[in-house]
C-alpha cells in the first residue's frame, strides 16, 4: 500500500504530532522510573489513554529500576507476551500474568 501524498503543511503537522507523542511516551517512562507511576496503574489506563496504549510493554518494563533488556525479555517470555506487544493489546490473562510476575 502506497503512502498518501501529503502537502508540506500536512507533513509538518504530522511530524509535530509524532514528536508530541514521542515526548509524552518519554515522560511516561520517566514517571515510571522515578516511581511517580506504577505498572499496574499504567496498564489499567492503557485502553483509554492512547499514549499509554501505543507504548510497547517492553519499554514500560525497561523503565522500572533494576529491569534491563535481559530481565525484561525473560519476564515477557515467562508470561507469554510477545516483545513487540503494545500495552493496549494485552489481554486480561496476559495483564494479570505480568502483574503477578512483578510482585
């Protein structure tokens, strides 16, 4: 499928929107890292908040203190969650398995 041709104004608006989304996801990860946000709280609003919903679960977990790529990969494998899964795409069982594994 070919991408639609955008006018320069549409392209500038799309780039601005994408930059705002990246900034919001970065702020979310920083809030998790500092302890202002918790994984259960973030996953609880993944279906309603588009910024949270479009963030990869692996990125959210890597934001936790003490969780690096190896630990996150092992946790995702243990809970049966694909590494590319986004927060809004988690099923109820996957979400519960992840929360249980984090306790």
